[in-house]
């Protein structure tokens, strides 16, 4: 194992799915599957023992589900450390996935994902980035924020702590723009954008960009477009 090896835990209650993902990931020289789990409670134990960099987490499992497991794993690392969690789901509009994102997951994948897309996603979240770019992710977050909010509302009180520029950056994050894209849009340096993002997360008490997107939709700062 080298310094660049990504340690992974795969969690799914179906053995064929679990072993299939583990086998695929082990074909990559920079990946090492260090454990698997068949439910959320086992996932929490395995993560505490193996300290992986990334967890592929199924949502719907008997007993402790993926949402509760995600919350427990993230709570064990309140400083923002710990493994990054990729949610696995059969459905691209699953309210449970939204709950998992709010609990601190770094993104989600459909179970019919291609091998290359799976590898790319693991590398993205392992590098500390949120898996936000795919349109379906933004659609999922926006749709369930809309469903939870019966009527458009003014941004929630915590957002008043942000400066106008920070609010603008948060809106662009919620639209799925990367730091370089935000920098180009605002005609500022990428380093300036990174500073804004860091301040946004600190002021709102958020772990990462995924939770920033959830906060932007739930507050009403960003309104989901009709038809997703």
C-alpha cells in the first residue's frame, strides 16, 4: 500500500451487490477495500476499526439503515475528519438519500453506475470534494427541499450571518459550480473563492459543500426549478 492508496469500506445488505462493488474497487491499484458490512450497525463498527477514507453506503437496510449509520460515522469525527461517505441507491429520487446527504454524506451514486463512474466518484470524494456536479444530484436535493417546504420562504436566519458576496458564492455552490467555475463567474481568484467557501462553512456550522447545498435549498436561497 502506498501513501496514495484510498482505503474503502463497502456497505450493502445484499451479498452479491456488496461483493460486486468490492471486487470492482479492488481492481484499481490506488484502492484497497479494507472491510465490508451488511447493515448500518456493522458499518459503524468496521469504520471505527479500519478507519477508511471512503465508505460506499447503501440506504435501505434492515436494522440500522444507511442514514443512521452515516450520522453516527460523521458524528464520530466532529472536526470534519473521518471517512467520506458515498450513498448507494437504486432510485435517483429517493427521499432517504436526501436525508443521508443532510446527515453528512458527500454525495450519492445509483447502483447501476458504470465501473469508471464508480472509480471517478470514489477518487473525487477521497480528495475532499463533494460529488455535486451531476445534474441528478442537484435535482434530487432541490426536489426534496421543495417537497419539505410547502411555500417559498425567505432565507433562514443563519444565512443573515453571510456577507452579500458569501451569499452569492453559496448560491453558485448550490447550482453545482466548482471553485474554478465560481472564480470565473465572479472574476476573482480561485484562492478567494476557497476563502469564501471556508467562511461560509464556518459561519453556518456546516461540514462540507454538500451540506451547504442542502442549506441553500432548505433556506429558500435557491428555489428548485419546475420539472427538476
